[in-house]
C-alpha cells in the first residue's frame, strides 16, 4: 500500500521504462518499505498494464509475491527488518523463530551482544550468493527485482559485490535500494541509481492517516493528545508512530523500539533542564537504547532550540514551545552550532558499537555548556 503522501512520487515512476537501479531515500518511519514492496510487486505482476501502475493483486505472480514465494523477487533484509517483508519471503523465516545463526553470545564492553549487532546487518554470504545468482536468467521470463533494505545494513564486502552488479546490470533485473541515511551511501553506488526522494507528510495529513489506521485496529488505544505527542517525538513519521503504539500496547519491554523511545523520552526530560541537566544520570539511564534513536531525538531538540532562538519557530516539539523558548534565550548560538556538528558527526557512526556511553556523556556535557558562558 502506498501512503497517500507518497502518491506523487509513485505517479512519477513509469513501470514500463523503469531504470535498473532505484535508490529510495527519506526519513525513517514514513512508509518507504511499503512503497518499495508495492513497487517490487508491480514490477513482477503479470497482469496486462491497467493504467494506474498498481499491482493487480490477482495474478499468479502477485499471489506468489504475497506469500513470499516469487522466484524472481530477492529481498536482502537483515533480521531486524524482516517483519516488514511479505510472509516467509526469506530463507530461515519458514516458521522457525530462531534462525540457525551460529553467532556466539559474545559481549563487548557496552554489554550489547555481538549477535544483536549482527542482526542489524545483511549477512555477507547471503548477499553474495543472492547477487551472484543473478547471472542466471529469470524464472518467469519477466522482471526480476532485488530489494536491499535498508541499504546501510549492507557491509563493505557485500556492497562491493552489489556495486559490480550495478556496473554491469544483469538483464531484466531491477534493484530497489532503500535508505534513510543517504549521507552514508557510497557515492559509487549512489551515482548508478536513479534517486527518488520520499518526503514525510505534513502534520495534518500524517495525523489524519494515523487516526484512520488506529480506528481500524481496536486493540490500539490512545488519546488524541498522546497521539500527537508521540507523532511529534517521532519527528512526524506516521509509520514510526504506529510501530511505537503497537510495541507500547504489547507492553513489550524487550522490543528495541519501545526501549529506545522510552529512553529518548528520558533524554528529552533531561534536555528540558537546560543548564541543570544531570548528564551523568541521563547517559546512565539511556545509553543501552539505540544510539541512532537518541541522536535523532537530540538533533531534533537542538534544531528546535536553534529555530526558536533565531526565527522564533519550533518544528518538532511544538508542545514544549514554552520551555524551548525560555531555554533558547539562554543559549550561546555558536556553542549550539558546534554541538549540532558534533551530533551530526556522531550520527555518521551511530551503528558503530564502540564507546556509545562515552560519546553520549560527552555530547550531553557539551549540551550543558551551551547555556551561558
Ligand atoms: Zn498481478
């Protein structure tokens, strides 16, 4: 299903003349995966073109796609993202809840298991063999689609194999690469793709869509007020908001997203304190959550401080406009900009497991120092 705010981008794609590599990029949690899957399905659909570019959902190819059995659809997706894929689309997902990964439960100094990190990456061997398999013809004689999602989870070795494949594209093969971190995509890969920027919705349409989705899921209970708060915390990303509500409903304390969002709330409460922030405590209580989520929250908060200080505009946390306005008056703008740079740099290495806590402490300490001299 294409999110309504992505319809213009969808309409811009001509399936009959699709480039052999597309790079879909945009903020996390706005519907890129759904967009990519619908596109993949439309490309393998065998019904005669119906004018609206959409998959017919009735032909044999569409049905195979839905059950994850289409032989010309290859999905390179790490374990952490497999829940977005059609049923059993992937090897190892055939009802076995614990795929036979032999990774040992090693722990690094941060206490995160190595296995957990491995799950965030696409296995190199899996990627290589899938890409090498493209040398043989397609099974159905139509298009073959290779989805890589998210692209940043492809590690260097596998990325090189992908690059070779993009340089000499196998016939009838279309690569759909998806990323929320365009800045981390290798320029050599980027230059061989047609880039399609997928935007987030404006606030009103994002909230309307969410209310509609929530109405269809009676198990999700949330007040309008709470919904807006979470939506803003998620940087206006509706899919991310919905994911959070589901995790919250399940009271799934082990869900990584849930843990991260609880932690970023704690982080925000710390940031509210301005110069009085107890940064050691905040780092202590949050450092085990996803560094990427924490950094994104911090970046949004700093953007609002800057916006408030320079243009009296608050974009991400309008509910806290009052607090932000007060803090913005105490901020030394050049220090704020330096911290902003620091956070941006940290985001480039956010999946690097080392020293999360030390980095977090350092950034929070710098935050305390942006207030006053
Ligand atoms: Zn079809």
